[in-house]
């Protein structure tokens, strides 16, 4: 179950914290609260119940973007045992796309489970991720690797220009196995004012106002990098708003899927840089 939580953190780091010079994409800094629930269970799954909450903050820091994400989930197995998982992820990504600092920590029933800390850099000579936790670990990355926020800009730009398929190599910093081939399919534009954004609860004005923006249904598959004929580790479907906020989304791990629905949204001010 720890991989599930790390996958959730990694996927949302990619999907919600996501070229930089593209002026048409005007993403808004924001803080969002999502309620998490079990969406689907298939025959082989040991999970019978799942609930949780996620807070995501995406901030423009003038010379880069910062992401802070916290996830708490409770799983119940067929035998009735419960597991409480907590995950936190934070990162800084420079606007020139050359530097990416990241920290991911997780707990299982209050006990430390996983920790990944490091810096990834990209330049003419190539790209590399160096970890200080675990100590002395290093990943050589493809030269065209994107980091999460740059990937988001690429996706929004693709939607705005009518692209229906975007395939990129993305490093999320959520583990030693967090280099993925990410394939995104972008559906037909949902016109502004035509469809409300689902929310958990009622009365959040910022969520209601999202319906005044254009949006697109997006489905994404995360494949392990450089593995021929590999099945995706997980898949995600969500509604991408033109300001970069993600509406209700579903993460599918094969034998079960979970749904995250917006409960609160705060649009943050753009800094005077």
C-alpha cells in the first residue's frame, strides 16, 4: 500500500504541480483540498475501503515554482485490518527548467516508511538526479527529461492549441523509480460556462467559479522508463482547467481505483517580481 500512496503523490505532483516561455498558458497559484474515496474495486484487490484527504499548494516563487503536498489515507483490507498512511512532498523547480529540488516522506501507522531527498539538474551535458536520502544514489536522466511544473505547462499548451496526444519523459522526485514515460490524451474542450466542476460539499465560490473557465478531459498513463512492452504502473483521468487547477480526478492501479474531489480551493495572488 505504500507504493499506492507514493504513486498518488507522484501522479499529483506531475498532474497538479506541471514550454515555460509559452505565454498563452496563464496558470494560477492555488491551494486546494481534495477528499479521497474508493472509486472501484476489482476481483484481485485486497482493499475493501479507502478514504483520505489531500492538500496541494502550488506557488509562483518568482525564480521558480514551489509545490507542497500532504496526503492522509486510511485503507481497510478484506481481513478487516486498517492501515493509516501519511505522505508529504515538497519541491522547488526553477523557471529555466534546469534545477529541481525535492523531498518526499511517508509514514505507515505513524512509523517512518520511505524518504527521498535530492536535486535533479539538466544542462547541455545531460540530466542527472542525485539523492542525499538514500545517501549517494544517482539516476542518469535522458537529456529531454521534464520536471513536473514544466510538464504541466506543456499539457496546458497542448490543450490550448488543440493537441490530442502528448508524450513526455518526466522525473517527479518521489522515489528511485520516479522516472516515467507519461502519455497524455487530451479530449474535446469543455466550453466555459457549460458544465459545473464536481465538489465534495457545497458553497465553495472558487470551485463554482471554475465553471467559467475552459477545460479539457485528460487521461494519462505512467509507464516505467525504458521498459519495452511494459504495462503502465498506474493511470489517471481528470478535468484540466485552463488555469492549471485539476477538477475531480481518478487514479487507477488496476485492481482498484481511487477518486479525489475538490472540497476547497483558494486562488493565491501572483507575486510582484
